[in-house]
DNA sequence: CAAATTTAATGAACAGTGTTCAGTGCGCAA
DNA sequence: TTGCGCACTGAACACTGTTCATTAAATTTG
């Protein structure tokens, strides 16, 4: 069965080729700025060929979103090493924000872009994101169990912290902090993170 | 001077006609979903005519953003009636979130869409947004002056509260709360608002 | 090995997009 | 009434995502 397995492998290589080019272009020009023709040109194939490997543009979008979700998971994973749930939670938050700041394009893909959100539940990228979110909620639950907060409403605590972190990153990467001088923005974000940590301590 | 002033008026009426159609279409189909041809068809003119009144699509974008900013200001304004700065701040936050939930399309336009953010500083819409933001920061400052917080770092307090509110609204309207059942989402958002208020009290 | 069949790749096309520009025809001033 | 200016437009350009018949090459079959 050497031939079928080779064909399988070649098909996989082609998908990688497309995805790598797409991700690279996307990071350069943003998601909307990249066309199927751009990707085709980058890999030196005709636009029609792309459609032999991905049903349409949104399938490429989902595949990229999966890559981004995996990268994000890997970025957050080291936080799990902290024994103390409260330290784990702080590290998780710090790494979440750090990921967003370092990879605005990927963060965009994961949390901001609208695109084809309808059928997202069935997609691998979403399942991976859910798993990471679950880890976050579990960490909050561990803090609740260890009586780090007065409140025991894990769901709302987790959601509130997430809102702050997401708001912080997305205001930053979507250029809505222009009322602050550029060199002060990152510092303000850091101060705000410290503040929400302090606020959470007295929760 | 009857003729020139009439012409002036007619020009203004035409711009209104375009903008009203654009805003209506935009609220129906989202910003990316509306084309110049759609707008032209809606007002029964040729696409080329649009370009006699707006330089390009991004100028229509700015004009719409200004409308949205004005609507948002009007939505938030009643908060100013509260004498007590802390009550004023709470009301401001509540109304901010309410605006985002009720007008996701406009909120999108103001705080999420990337589009032509480069030259935004010179645009009226931005100036209006800055003014509303300034009112928010002043309210926080009034709370600080009245010793409602232990912290005196007005800038960081204001920014932290904004991050939370923006994160809350944008996770909601960009469909990133799908891990929560639909009927629970708005309620969770409200609980989170109450929680950040409580957190801020002990700030 | 040759013929038949499957399969990868493509060029051309369709309907859509933002935008430009050479006209066209009407209102107004002289 | 003539002529100028101006609001308006049809047609075009270069782009977009996507489809499909056709070509060419690889593989299977006789």
C-alpha cells in the first residue's frame, strides 16, 4: 500500500504548504487582506488548486484558528506548573495578556474576527479553545476551594477576569488606546493587570 | 444668495440620504456586508454618484462612526445627572454596557472594527469619542477626590474599568461566549458587572 | 508493454467588490 | 438663445471568492 500512503502524505504536505503560506501572509497583511489568489501565488499554484484541499476560505480560516489555538495553549501551559492555585491563576492571566500582545494577529483570529462563527462549535479549533478555557475555570475553582476569595461564584469570577484580560488585549491591538501616548500603553496595561489582581484578592 | 444656499442644502440632503441608507444597510448586514453598489441601489442613484459626496468608502465609515459616537454620547449622557460621583460612575458603566448590547453594530463600529484606523485622530468621530472618554475619566477622578477608593491612580482605575466593560461587551457581540448557554449569557454579564462594582468598592 | 482509467492541476469564466473617468443632459447666467 | 458649469451616469479596470470543463500525468488494468 505504498502508493496510497504516499498520496496521503503528499496531500498532507500540500495542506501544510497552503497553511504555512496562508499564516505567513495573514500575519503580514491581516486576514481580510489575504486573498486565495495571494496564497496560490505564494505557493506557485493556481487558485483553483487551493479548492482541492480546502472547501472554501472559511475552512482555511478554521485551520489557522486551530494553529493559533495550539500556539496559545502552548504559551499558557507553563502556568500549570505552579502548585499554588492563586499563583497559577496570576501566571495564567499574565501569559494570556502576553500572548495577545506578542501575537496580535493570532489573538485577533481567536477572539475578535467575526468571519464564519456560525458553525464554529463543530470545529477542532473551538474544542481546543474550550479545553484551555476549562483549565482556566478549573484554576479559579481551585482558588475558590482553597478559600482565596470570599465569593464562591466561580463562573462569574472567571468570566469577570476574562473580560478584563480580553478587554485589555483587544483595546490594545485594535488601536483604541490612542488617547494614551504610545510608549505609555504597554505600561498602563501592566499597571491595570496588577490592579485587577489586587482587586481579585479582596473579592 | 438663494441659489448657492439651496445647492448647499441639497448637497447636505444628499449626504444625509447616503448616510441614512448606509447606516440602515449596515445595521442589517454588517459593515463588510454592505457595498457601495448596495447603498447606491437603496437611494436609487448610480454607484459613481456616491463618490461625488464621499471620497471613498472609509469616509462613509468615518461619518457613520461619528453618528454612532453621537448616539453613544446621548445614551450615556443621563448618567451625568447623578450628583454622587460613585453613583454616576456605576450608571455610566451600566449604560455603556447597555449601549453595546442594544447596538452591537454601532459598538463594533466604534470599538472593534479595524478598517482605516490610521488617520482617525483627525476625524470628528474620534474627537467626540475622546470627549466622552474624558467625561468618564473625570467621573473616576471625582470618585478619587471624594475618597471612594484607597488608590489614587485615576488613570489606571479608569482604564481597568473600561477594559472590563469593553471585554464584556465585545466577547458578547463577537460570539465568544458560546460555551455558556445563550439564555444565560446576558445574566452572566450582569452578574459580572455587579462583581466589578463590588471589586471597585474595595479598591 | 499498451490501453484504459483515475486523479491532480489549471485556464477561463461568473458574479461580486471599490474606484475612476469620459461622457451626457439639464439648470442657470449672460 | 447660446453657452457654460455641474450633477449624474455607463462603462471600464483591477480586484475578490468560487466553479467547472479541459488537460496532462500517474496509476491500474488487460
